[in-house]
């Protein structure tokens, strides 16, 4: 089974920098999943953060739906799509193992009222469904099975006709989240992983500080999503936190680590550490410990 991480980066330089941060964070924690990026900047210095670079071929309004294109464009058997403005803090193998055999999998909660890309009650009435899975499209798993591929094609069909979801945005783009949700509600296919598994979390409803540091592999916080709870996610999806300096500090730290790796050989010890070792070695000898 070939597993890949699949992500998109298009537009301004900030989106490329975010995507590099995702790839670098996966490398830093030792995740060995093959990493594929789809971008309009193929000349960007993607390696070693990414293993494969693909050009964007979809029209602009279809870009969110292209999250589901990995089975067409690669030979992957299992795919985890992750939004570019994300950072990984845990290796992804447990997610692949949990999701395998479930078809397309997202993480969230079922809703039957409220507002999500318009009135949920109106969506239910229009399409004859009892509830809709609410989730963030920054994390989507899918796999190469006939059933899952058929489901993805159903999503594509809905994307071409469910224009009211497109009207909920002001940029003319077709949103993937309500389309996938409606396909799940109508067909009963797909799998909704409990939000509490924290495969991906945006820290929406943050309470108190956001503790995040790639150098100590720390990401933890309390937030009010469907309930108030403590979170240590596999993947932190920055989303609105792209406007907070704590996220950009992590990107800068990851860039410095990559530069260090490229500029130093295996086992390199800085002069300051060598000097300290010499002093402490003498101390340990004097105290009879060596």
C-alpha cells in the first residue's frame, strides 16, 4: 500500500512558505510518508520538504475540489490531504491505520441546525437529509477502492450542481466541505471520525494560551469546539492563526533547522558545546566520577 501526504500551494509567496513549513514539520518528526505538493510555483525550492511536485491543472474555481484528485494524479493507495497552512506534531501512521477500509474519512461532528455555508435547516430540507457532517477540509483521508472512488465522483457531480454552497463564498470558488458533507449525508458513504481523536485541529474557540513549539514538538491548548477540552493534535491547522506571530515563528524555526542541516555534516557539535564538554569532563575527573 503506497501512502502519500497531498497538499496544495498556489498564489502569493506566503502560501508557498506555509507549505514548506508543513513538509519540514513532517520531516522533523521523522514521518516517512511520501509527500506530494500541487503548486503553481514548481520552481520553488520544495526539496527536501517534498518528494514530488505536480503542476496545477484544474481551473481556479475547482481548486478546493482538487484536494480529491490524488488518485487520478498519483499511484497512491492511501492519501491524507493536509492544508498547506498546517504543522505536523505526530507521525501519521496511526491515522492511515485507523482510516484504512473506511473510505473517505473526515473528522468532525454531525449537525442538524445552525449556520454552515448557509442555513443547515434549509440544506436538509432541499436535499432531504436528516443531518450533515460538519468538518474542516484541512484534513481529508481517502483510498483507492472502487467504493471510495465512486464516492469521490459523486462529490464531483454535486460540485457542478450545488451552486448555493458556492454562493456562500465571495471568491467564486466551489467549497469542498459542504459538497463532501452532502455526499456523505445522501449516500451514507464515507466515515466521520470523532472530533476528539484530534487528527487535525484549528484551535477554534481557543481558551487561554496556545502552546506551540516545533523545537520541543509541543502543540497543546484548551479550546471550545463542540465541548471544552484539552487538545494535543496530530496536525495543527493554522487557519485563522496564520495571522498570529506564534505560527510564523514556527515556520522560521523550521527554516533555520533545514539550513543548519544543509550546512553541517552528521554528528556536528557546535564549538560552544565542545568547550562545555571539555570543562565538564575535567570537573568529572576532579570529583572522581571519571
